[in-house]
């Protein structure tokens, strides 16, 4: 017969193990949406305009690795922008951003901007978080570095943003009101393991990485405009420049798997 103290210890250990292994309930994970970044380039702004979508997509991908968040997919954002007839070049003010956030059923909205040195020696990224319920800016983050380390910069930014969003009202442990118990349509729940964002697989910095991101950004713009062949060619160019570019491979495979639109 097991002594009473041993039973209690076993009960505590089992309960502790279950609490660690249990994923964060869907209703306790805030929905986060990322708007396209503002192009702050003062020299050759047209050259860097495609990064508006590229930077947002990279941040969405990184944040999706946080199991405590539900991140709205870029396709869903693009659909809302198309419905609102907002072009890629349109600046989105805070009131419009909040409206977009509500349409996306998001609790927190991330807006940002970037500036690239004309010689591509320095890049700055800025992000602001807006509480969709109050329309208030709740925090901001800024970092700078070598554009060749763009993957590392965005990963670092995502780490900072994740930590701060988790502490905001409506995050895990503080469910927002009227939040559905099932994941929002068009949102990415993140891995079930609850593992932190990964940094071990970050690519070695180099100018080829920045060129690859530029090509992927141009590919997304072409795809959003319905220019399938141009988008496919640009995705392939991005992979040629950076052969281990997983995101480019995924987007290319998804696009090639879609049936071609009829011209009639």
C-alpha cells in the first residue's frame, strides 16, 4: 500500500506535468494582425517599396511560431485591403488601422515602417502595437542593423514584440471579451508545443539574403495583382539567390498548386 505522503506527491507531480504539457486554450490567445510596413526610404523609395509587404510577411511568419498568439495570415489582410480599396502605396492612419483590425477580429494590431540606407549598409525597423479596443498605441519597438542580416533583425523584432504582446490585456491568462473559442478564420495558431521562437536556424548574414527578400517581396506584389507567371518567376529567382529560402519555396508551391485563372 502506498503511503499517504507518497500519494500526495504523485498527485502533485502528475498535476504539474499536465499543467506544463497543456497548450494555451484558443480563447486565451489574442489575435494579432500585422499591417504592411510604411516605406521610409528617402532615396530611391520606389526601389524599396516592395519591402512593405515583405517585412510584414516575415514578421507574420516569425510571430506564428509563438503558440500563445493567433496571427492573422497575410492573405486575409490583403483581402480586407482589397475590399476597402486601399492600394499598396496608401498610408494607413490610426483610425483606418483600427477599422482594419476590427474587420480582422484582431485584439492587437502591429503597424511599422522601415528605412534602408541608400548604400544598403544599414536598415532600421520600427513597430507600434495598437489596442484595437481602445485605439491606443500600447508600445513601440525599434532596431537597426545590416540589411544582410534581415532574417536576424526580423527574428529579433518578433522576439521583442512577442514578449510584450504576451503581457498585454487579452493575452494568455487574460482572455479578451467576446473572443470566440475557435481560431479566427485566416489566423495561424502557432505550434502546439508552446516552444519559443526559434533562432538556431537563422541563415548566415549576407547581401544575398537581402536581395532574396526583395525578390520575394516583388513576387508577392505580382501575385496580389494576379500576375501569376511573373510571381512564379520572381519566387524562383529568390530561391536561386538563396537556395535555402523556405518561405519562398512554400509560397511558390502554393501558387503553382492553384488552378490557373481562365481568361474568359
